[in-house]
C-alpha cells in the first residue's frame, strides 16, 4: 500500500500556476523609484510641518508689538545686537554652504510653492485628465478629458484648491501670533491680541494663494522666483547635479520620459546646457521606473544624482566637495555662532527706565514713571526699591510687580512737593526673584528748575 500510494503521488500532475509559483523571483533594486521619490515626499511634508512648528513652539516668531522677534522663547530686541547679527550671519553662511554643496535642492525638495504645485497638478490630472493644464505660456487651451467633464469633478477640485489656499494663507499668521490667538481667529472668538482687520487681510491672502495654486503653480518657479536665481549663483560643476550615463545612450532612442517628468521641462541628458535644475530627482525616478518595467532595457536607469566635475574627470565625493567649497564661509559660520552664543549668555531678560513726568500746571517735576519691560515668556515677580531718599519724602505706587509673561508695566514714583530745595541723587533698583537686578541713577532737583534721570 505504501508503494502504491507513493507511485500515485508521483503521477499526480502539477498545474502551470503551481509550478510558476515555486520559482523564486528576485526583484532588482530600483533606487530612484523606491527610495528617492518617497524620501522627497517625506521631506516636503516634514518641511511644511517644521514651518508651522518653528513659530508655534516659540523657537522663532516676529513680535510686531514689541518691535522685535521671539527666539528660543525669548523676546529679542534690535538692541540685542550680538544675538541678531550672530543669528543672521550663522543662518546666511549655512545657506550658502547648502547652495554650494547641493545647489537649488531647497526648490526641489522643500519649497512649499513647488510642493503645493505638484499636488495641484496631480489632483487636476486625476480629476480632469493629463492634458488639463491650468496655464500654459504657449497659449494652448486647457483640454479636459471627455470622461472627466463632470460637474462633481470640478466641484471637488475647486473645494480642494480652496482648502489648500486657506491652509497656506494661515501659515504666515503663526509667525506673528501665538497658537492660542490663531485658534481664537479660526474659531471666530474675540482675542485682544488679534488685529481688527485681520479677517480681511486673511481673505486677501486666501485669494492670492488660490490664484497661485489654481493657475500659476510651477510658472512661479520657472519665471518669477528670484530666490532660485540667488541659489544658482553659488552653483558650480562640483555641486550636486544630475549625472547621465552616455555609454548607454542607445536606451534613450525616441524616449522623452525624463523630460516629460520634469516640471521645468529640462532635458537631463544634456546637463552641460542647462543650469536651472533644482535636483528634485523626478527624472531619475522616471528613468529607473522605465527600466524596471521594460523587458528590453537592462540595468538601472541612466540618470543619477552625483557630486564632482565629471566633465573633467574629477570626482571629490560629497564630503570632498563640501570641504572644498566651504572654506570661504566657514569663518563666517564660526563667527556667527560665537556671536549668537555670546549674545545668549549675556542676554538681559528685563530692562527698565525712569522718566520724569512733567506737571502741566507748574514747572516742577514731582512724578517719575518707572517702565519695566520683561522679555521672557514665563511668570516672574519684580521687586522695586528706591535708595538714597528718606521714605517720608517719596511714595511708590507698587513695590512688587508680577508678570505672567513678556510685557511692559509702569509704576509711578511721587516726590513730595514740600521737599527742601536742592539737588538730590537717588537710585531705583529692580530685582527679579530669578536673580536679575539693575540700578537706574536719578538726579532730582527740588524746586522749579527741573530734574534729570540718568
């Protein structure tokens, strides 16, 4: 029985599908199509998130009311010169390093304009067809696919573009208002920190962004963006660029897939003829995808992102190119970082002035305004004292002053009118519970001539 069973098992026919399923399939790794494109999408989304988190977290925000900006949860005035100059020198030198190393990669990987333009193009193609270009400099009319000429598609596209415009118009507000004020604006709640005409300003911004997203799109990058030109001024042949494998140029016969995938309409097979590439890598992805799907074309795609002047046979690599190009701005980077660090170390969390208040009815100055400005966004208690005067000849409105966060408050100091004539020198001291203290010297003349604060 065992022999018969084994013979019957051997004679059982195997179907073609079962046989093919047992053959091991080794899929070739396609770096551009599987890594480059998803990585670029993650970077674009992360950039939008960072643009919102930077002001929302208090890392950097403009403070128009104080005439300065907020950095690392500190209120920075333009009088904090070490922090201001050090910060901008450090950031500018780092950007120059980035331009010299990777070229205009910001435009291709991080620019919010290109991100929303690509999303709008993909959505338009999905709803209206591939030839539904919203604007073309050639003057061609938008061609909507016959099967896509449905009212619902137009409504979905319009609603999606309007939503994107409303979201993009909201991002700049984070750089002027804290998240709590933004929520009050969105939920139509009253907030004294919001400008009265802010809803009208937001409406204008939404209209401009809608025009940009719906019509202009990549034309901004092609013909209007000055920042892209600024980045290209630091670009050389050692900078990151698209490299073309000319030894397999026969694969490109009658193929323009890489050109069609480029939103700047650049032919990456002739890299020596153009200088407006933003290193987005979409042409690399397109060529890799074509080679992975083709049965005739072997090997990886003909395009890749590379460093070095390959036209002269020089290849330094990423680090070699970076250190070779960064010598001119390395000193500026170190100086900016040192100035910024020294500015933070010597940062004054508060400041105050003592100013005389002139009485309109008589020329004698008997009142002084003590203006205290607190620059940190955390609670603090200030203690005020007057030294050098008898307690009987003056009265202080408050000797303690509490702050919930950054802001200004006034405390009035009154000098008695029956004080004997003469010149009096006294000091006003302000001390915080965290340890900060400063002294302001005041010269007061009792009489009808005046007073002076120093």
